[in-house]
């Protein structure tokens, strides 16, 4: 499983995605939520979309990383 799938599952658990659990809500509430879910998934899965929405984040090797974080190399 790649990291983007893990992010998706975490967002589902927190209730930000996965509109499947909204069966009891009226259509006027479910439809915008489903649209938001699709857009958020598109942003999370596309490097170009993610960088456009938030330049601080990037996708490298199927992992979402914060650009401000840099791994320091051992200089010894």
C-alpha cells in the first residue's frame, strides 16, 4: 500500500472523505460533500494540483512531504 492510500484511509476515518456513510442525509447535503471528496482526492493524487493548492506540500515517491523539511546529510 502506498502512502497516498494511507492518507486517504486516514481522512476516511476522520470523516473528511468517504461519503458512503452519509446515506441518512438528504441529497442536497450529500451531493456537495461528494463533489468535495472528489476534488480533494484529485488534489491528493496529483502533484500539480497539490503544489498549486499548497506550495508547501509536494509528492515524492508517492509520499506527501512538506517542502520546508529537509533531511540533513551526515557530513562525517
